[in-house]
């Protein structure tokens, strides 16, 4: 089994695209193929000690799911299946997609929802990312001038995505038992 599980929620497919970009940087022994949480099985998800989880922020700061008018189930429907699970001993890094111009008051807010969910269940969360280089009014995902995970804006800063991914993955490598 691969060392790192890679799971994402999506609506338009952009978060899936980023998951594929992440996976391309690792072999199959290191990282499993990306799995949309609407197809994930709880037993598979919890079998990993290391997880990278991705989410877009929809509407007014929502996780993707049916109440956010998504066509398919997503994080909103998957998280309740994990409520009774302990994530103690697991290391989790988050990445989130947002639109800092179109949703300047909710930029990557859904990151904080994932962060809080897994933190409350004992996970070690890694991969905080500085808010420098972004222009937005407010984000629930900020703690001490850092996002709780990698913030990506494929709508307005797609040209920075590859570089940000490389820097972020290098920054979490040690937490995942990988060389930097």
C-alpha cells in the first residue's frame, strides 16, 4: 500500500486537477492515486497514516456538497461518516482552492472546516502557508497570517500554482517521512 493517501472534494474539477498535479510528483509506492471523496470508502481513507486532502470553497465559504448546489456528493456528505473515527497518530496536510477576486470575503474558507474537523479528532495538521502574494478581504482559513493549508487560486493566479505546489510539498516532506 502507498504511504500517502490523496483525497479531494470537487465541483468543477479544478481540485481534482490539482490532486493529479500532486500525484505526478510521486511514485505509486509513495502516494496512492487521487480519490474523490464521493467515491471514497471509510476503511480505505482511515488506513493511511499520512493524508493530503483538497477542497474548493463554494459560495459563501462552504465545503462542496449537495447543500452547496453541487451535482454530486462531496466533503459535506463524507465527513459525517468519519465523525466517530480517531485521527490520532495521523498527519494531514490540506490544500484549498478559492477565487480571491470573486469571493474576496470567503477566500479558501472551507480549508478551516476540514482543519477543525480533523484537529478535533486528534490529527497532526501540517502545511500552513503564508498569506503573502494574495489579495482578498477575509479568510476564515487564516491563523497568524498563515493559511491552515496551501491556498491556490486557479482563476486569478494559475501561473503560480506549480511553484506553490513545489514549495508546499517540499515544506511538508519531513512531516511525511520523505526527503525534502
